[in-house]
């Protein structure tokens, strides 16, 4: 038997141990995160991501009591607040699930972290960092310690804490911080910020030192209006962090990186959401209800809500019978989200409200705190407010210092309140007196019938401050605040779900605003009559006795009183008339005595000075806060002068009135008293600030008009000079050429000067038209697909020869990122780049010009393009840079050297860049060169696949003579084009209009027709249409038709093509451009005659390629060979210096350039040697090998130079 008992005991102990092992001291909570931002982009290593995938779930620990607004668990099921919002961002970003565990105190939570039961702990500060084995992450919210105290407390310095009772949160400061900063003070620790603040509010402590954000939040939520921020603490805290195990290095690194990556905007959103008065985090919108919820509403269109009509300011009816209070505002917000129209019904007590719901006569209780007994048959929504319970006593009582002092005293509690059970359980010696509602006991305390009453802090503050000034709040109950929720019967789960959804959709800011506003409200509920009905009865008796006395004395004093009333009425009438008369004056008017004190004033004076009438009356002008001391002295002198002279004094003044500078017309007139002496002055002023401002604006407008007139005159003078100067050169040089030609002499120089002057004039006119179109808005961009690298290289090729002529090195650096197709207006882009490169070459006499193209891909398939043109030229000063982008502005030049130009290029560049959405910036110093940078944001396009070759015969470059018909009504233009064509070796016939051209033209007679577009009789469009009709009728092979016009607009090309033309040429056209346009035209009029080609001679120079490019023109071949010989000489002189400087990149570029020059004359040996040198530089061969390859290139280049000289002598012969 004993053995059996022993075994049974062992089994019982094992079972109990197993049960105890299964129990835990934490509660699982749901994470309610309100952050709606997208996941943060964080850079983690592959190992970190793998660590997160292996973990999948992180356990977040929080501790009781709540630390609002960081950790809020008032609902009993959800964690919300700042920690929840930040944790939600972490969970979304790291793709993990967060499990929230709430521990009963901070020490239990820290122990769980050390054991590894949780991975991280919220709102950690120096208190947790002090514990061995715990590490803190980067702070996720700021932590500014402040000092909070009663409004009457003065604390000039943050270190004035010695000798004071300091309330702090027990788990906020480390021991080192307490010893260091609270020396000489009595530190009182509390479990929560709320309890610490209430201790200060009710005199149990002098000051609170803690977190500013939490303190401000709870002051506004807890109705502790008598507290304020006195000063910042003399120390700072690093902020609220997540605590992790010291060995969890990977988790700590992930947290730090993720918290660092959270955008500042998201942090500010969370801060505004949980600060009082912030914007709503969840937008107001109508809720989406389930079918079951909607059916419930259909059956109950007006749910009945019962309220405690004496629970001000939570719920009451005002004097007009309107439902008011915090609960009323909450129901309004719910109605706005659900459309529910509530039927509100008042009840005298909590018990009455419960009976209404129990019997089915009501659906909702507006404000009720949950208890275990109530939750058996009621469902409670999420709490929408909380309030502490306090003890109210007479203002003369000083016996209550703690709850233990209530033992044996009569204490009133509302009938049905949850606080009765609390008092019976924790303070059974207290004699509880149940009253009907929250107001009855206040009257009983005031009358001395009971000793104290237990109230909600919000209701007690509200009622005592308005109706019971002889009562006071002694202390707060040491228990969790009461959580107010909406309560419904468990038989209506649909209604509970609807209300919970609606409350969840209301942001914490809105709930905070409601409670804050109603605590400051001055509304007086009708039901408060029950609170002071005894006083009303007593007052009524006193009034009846007083009335009796009045009736006794009235018959004796009636006549006297009536006469006095008549006199007073007359006097009041006169005073009111004078008041109306003076207030009717819109300007400020004031009356002052001899000492300068204000006797009376009108409304205009009060509005102008911003002073209330009570403060203004009796104030001296010299002490006025709305006037600067210097201005007050000036007015005082005017007043004194008016009284001394006994006459009106006026003056125009500029005064600073209420921190605004005003221009006024001020006057002062003395007035006399009954004795005839000057008693003071009547003063006033007229504000003329607006009138003076309009006057100044008129003067400014006049100046602007005159400046515009001067600018117009300057523009006309500048344009007159700019146009007359090249015109004078054209006319003079052509006259000189004609005169000498008549004498049998012909010189090239005058014609060249006239040619250059005419091109300058044409450029000037074109730039002026571009500027005019841009400013008038008629210049439009025509974006199209273009290859960016090809656009830049085409511009560089155009200016390469010009740079060589000035012995300048034109460098082109294009990053690979820019070798793509973009959407751009190629013509305007090339116009910008050409202007910049042309200016760089023009103002650079030696050195180099470098074009650098850089691009960076950005979001949206866009390319951030940066094109810079850098030169080593004369440079530009800062003063000149500010003027260069203005029309007709140019750099001041040394001496009399002229570099040409109109001064419009940079203006056009900037305006074109701005039209493309970009910018142009210049950086320069005199003598150090200039860098102009263009930045554009371009849309990139996918590269098109290379088109397959069409099965047609490719047209070869034309080296034959074409038969061309030139049609133009202008004799000079017709003659010029004819001579240009004949110079290029073509046969030309001319016609003066379209009719004559049709007489000359027959199918097959001409290879090309070039016609002016605008001519009398028959214009170029009509001629083209007529030719196409004849060709179609006769089924003849069509000839090529080019339009020829001075209107260089894109729509002109379309007009020509619609008329049947193949293309359009623009006046004036140079020989090189004309030759290029004619090379691809097939010959159909006359059979092609072969051109003899010389084989490569013994000299090694093959002219076949040059003849194909020049059409066999000997003069052009000679000039190209001369240019090639000159450029080769420059290139060969650079080989040795580049090798000695070990500049392999520049040497490779030089070898590439020389290889291209050798290709023109088919110098195969030189091409091969240049290719080897270029490859060696890029492959990084040793200097000895590169030296031998460079010498071989120099020898081959010298041999080519000899061959070129020999070939030039042959051509000259």
C-alpha cells in the first residue's frame, strides 16, 4: 500500500511538472501594422537572404504594461503602435512572418531574449544595453528625454533636479544614467509612463523625466492638461532600438541595414500618425461589408444605441437636445464609413443600459468597459479610448495620501461599474456606496454626505472644472486604465464585425483628436442638473426671499428708480452714440491724456495694433508692444508738440506696426477739459502703404517700359550693324572683283571675302529666325529614332578638318552606354552640338577640343545623357559668362582679332536644350579654357534588327556626267546653280518658268530636274505634277526631280514630295553638298562613258578611291592630297612625344587615325603597321616592342609622304 502511494505521488509530481512545463508566461498577439508603403529596397548578402529563408519566422517580444504609442495592446489581441508599424515594414521587406509575444513585465521579456525564446525585443534603450548578452540595433525611432511638470513649476535649467521627487519609468534608464544625472534627487520608479505622469499631476511627485513623444501622447490622451514640458533633459538617449542576443550577429546586421534603408518619408509618416493632431493614416472610405453583414443592416436599418447621459464628456445631451461627446463623434465617424443611421436613446445608469440590451430593446451600448462577467453575453469592439480611475474628495481634505487611507470611509461608486469589484477585491475595508450615475456622488461629496467618490479621470476633470470647483482629484487607482468599447449582444456577431471594421478604419490621430477636443470643450450637458439640483433649490429660496424684500421696498423706491432709469437710458444712449460715431471711422483713432495714456479708441485702432481693449486702455504710447521704441518716441514727440502748440500736427511716417512696416499719414489734435486747459490729444492715422506701393509699381513699370524701348533701340542698332557689316563686305569685294575683271585681272581673295561675308550674313539671319521662332513658340521639335553615337560622330567628322587646319586635336570620347537608339530630334541635337564644337574650335588657338559623351540608365527605360565640350582656348570670365547666353553677346577679345559669329549660338543652344527638357551649363576661367555641358533625359528604344539586303542592284557613286534641267525665275540663282553644276562636270539647260521647262523637257532627255518651288505662270509643284503625269501616260522611266527653295522647313520637304518630287534642296547650297546629292542619281539620258582609271604606280599611291569620291575632279583630288600630306606631317610629329610620355591610349588613337588616312590611298603596308601599333598599345605590350612598331610606322609614313609629293607634282604638271 505504501509502495502504491509512493508511485502515485511520483506520477502526480511528473504530471504536474509536465503541465507546468507546458505553461508559459507570454501571450500571443496579432501584429496590426498600419504602414501602407511598398517594401523597402535593402541590399543584403546571399548568406543573409538564405538565413532569412531558413528562419521564415521571427519572434518579437513586448512587455506589459503598454508603452503608448510604441507598444499598444489595449484590444487584448493585437499589437499596434509605432513598433507595430516599423515591424510591419521589416516583415514586408525581409519576407518573413513576425510572431508577437507579450510578457507580463520587462524582466521576463529580457530573460526570454537571453534564453532564445524570442529573437528581438521592442523599444530597447540603455536599460537593456546594460544587460550582458544583449545587443541593440540601430534606433528605429528617436528618443528625446524631457522634463514634464505642473504648469506652475518654473525650471530654467535642466539640471535643477536636486531635492525634487522625480518620477521615472522603471525600465527606461540604466543604473549609470540614474546615478549620474539624478544625484541629489528622490527618484520614484513606476511601471509605465501613464502612472508616472499621473503621479506628477496629482502631487505625488514633482517632475517626470522621460521620453518626449510618449509623454506628449499620453498627456493629450489622459486629459492631464495641467502638465507641460518644462525643459529638455541635460542628456540625450540614442533612441528606441530592437534588442537581440549578442551572439545573433547576422540578425543584428540584417536589422541595421533594413532600418537604415527605411526612407525618411516613411519614418515621418509613422511619426505623424502617432502624434496628436496628425493626418489620417487610413483614408476615410465606405467599408466593404460581407453579405451576412449587409443582410443584418437591411433587417436593422436604425440600430438602437443606449448611452449613459451623465457620463460627460463621453456621452451627454446638450441644451438643444443634441447627442454630444466622444461617443457621439465616434458614431459619426462610423456612420461616415458604413452609412448606418443610429437611433440614440439616453439611460440614467450602466445598469439600465445593460437591461436594455439584455431585453432586446437596444442593440449597442456606446461606452462600456469589458469584464469577464459581461463578456459572457456581450461582445466588445476594439477599445476607442482609455481613462484612468481617480478618487475625488473635497478640496479642503488633506487626509488622503494612498488608497489604504480609504479604509473605513464611505466611498461612492456608480451602480454597475467595474470599479466596485476591484475595490471589494483589493480594498475590502472601504465602505462602498453605490449611486445611480457619475454625477450624484459629486453632490454628496460637496455636501459632506460621503467622504470620496471614484470616477473616470476624464469625467472628473470635466465636471469639477465646470460645476464643482470645491472638489479635487486626490490620487489615481493603481490599476490598468479602463478601456472603453462599443458593446453588443453576442446574438449579433454581424453588428460586432461591422463596428470593429469601422473602428479599425479610424486612424489613431482621429481618435486622439476627438478626445483632445472634448476635454477642451465648454459644452455643458443638460443632465448635470442632477449634479447641482440642491444648490438650485437653495438658490430658489434665497431668490424668493430677495424678491419679497424687493416687493416691500419697490413701492417706496419706484419713482426714484424710474427717474434714475430714464437718466441712465439717456446717458447710455449718448455714450453708445459716441461709441458708434468713433467706431464708424475706418481709420485708427485714439484719445490720450497729457501723460500719453490711452483714454479710449475705436475698433480700427484695435484691429491695427492687434491689442484687446482691456490691454489697450490705460497703456502709454511709449510702452506699446505693437510699436518699435524708436517709432514710439517719434509719436510721443508729435503728441507733445500738438499739446505745446495747441494746434493740429500732421506728418508722413514709416512705422513698424505689429512687426509690419507701414507708410502712414499721422495726425494729432489737442482737446480741452472742463477747465479750458489742454487735457490731451486726439490722434489717428491713415494707412497709405497700398497707395505708395502702387505708386512704386507705376514707377517700376515706367522704368521697364523705358528699358524695353532702349533694348529695342539697341537691338535695331545691333542688327543694323551686324547686317550692314557683311553686306558692305559683299558689295565692296564684288565691286572690286568686277572692276579688276574688267581690266583683265582676276583675284581669288576678294571673292573669298565676299563669300565668307555672305555666309556670315546667312548664318546671322538663320540664327535670328531660330530665336524668333523659339520665343514665339512656333519652333517645334520633331523627335524620331536615332542612334546617339552616330549623331555625335557625324558632327565630329564635320569639324575634324577645321580642327586640323588650326593644328588642334579634336578628341571624341563616347561611353559604351550611349551607343543606343534614342527618341530625339536629330537636327536640333546636332545643331546644339555643332554650335558648341564650332565655338570651341573658334576660340582655341592651340591645344585640343574634347567632346565627351556620358550616359547613365535610369528608371523608365531612360538615358540621362551628358555631353560636354572642353577646350583649351581663351576662356571666359564670370562676368562674361552671365552675358554669353543673352542674344548678340560675345566674349571680349584681346586686340582687334575678329573671330566672327552672331552672338546667338549659345542662346539658341540653351533654348533648344530647355525645349528638350535639359540644361546647358558653362564652366570657364580666362586663359584656362572652357567646358560647356549639356544634360538631357532621353527615352531609349530597343535596337532594330539589321535589315536584310534588298534584292536590288545598289547604286554606285556617280562618276558620270548628268543632263540637268534647271528651272528658276531668278536670273542670279539660275546662273549660280548652272555654273555649280557645270563646275561639277554636268550638262545643263535652263528655263525661267514652268511653262518653258515643259517645252524643253521630254521623257528620257534629262537625268535630273531642279526647279524653284515658287515661280510665276507655273510653279515648281505644278511642274513636278505635270512631268509625273506625262511619264505615267507614256510609261517612261521617271527622272529625278529636286525642289529648290530658301524656306528650310520640314513641312516644305513634305510639300515637295506630295507634288511628286524626289527630294528638296535648300538655298544656298555649296559645291560639296551638291556633289554628294548628285552622286547617287542614276544616268538615264545618255549612255555612261567609261572613265579611265590609272593603276597604282610604282610610287605606291592608288588614286582610285579618291577619283570615286571626287568624280574625277583633278583640282579636288589635288586639294585632298595636299590636305592628306599636311595632316600626315602633323600626325607623324606626334608619334615620338606620345611614346616618350607612355601615353598609350593617345598613341593608339593616333595610329587608328593614321590607318584611316592610309586607307584613302590604299597604302596597305602603312595600314597594317598602324593596326599592329594600335593593337599593341591596347594589349599593353612592353615599351621596347611598341618602340619598334612606332619606328616602322614612321618609316612607312615617310615613304607615303614622298609618294604623295611625287603624285602632287604629276597633277600640277
